[in-house]
């Protein structure tokens, strides 16, 4: 059981369902764990997405590849993601 609230992509409805579909297309058919968390509260979802893009997706990220993997592992574990 997850200790952090998340959006389950298959059960999302309304605007969240549209955002899940958009994000899945953007990220190659999968919804990153941080986005599952951010979609719970849409007021913080957009800024959280911007931080995610800044830290993880830009070419000259301030985090090393190892640091990005460590963050992803922790988030995935906290939301009860796949091992």
C-alpha cells in the first residue's frame, strides 16, 4: 500500500483522464511516478512537472544520471510501484 496519494491512470476521470492520456503520449506510453503524484492536486501538478522536467529531462541536468535514478527509485518505492 502506498503512503502517498497517487492517481491510478486506469481509473482517472474528467480532466485528469485527459492529462494522463497526454502525459502517456509525451513519455512514450508510460506515466512517470512523479506525475502520478502530481496529478492528485492539479494546483501543484504543473509546477511539479516543471521541476521534474528541469531536473530530469533537460540535456544539461544539474543531477547526475545516478542521482536521477536514485530519486526515481525512492519515488517509485514510496508510491508502491513495480520493483
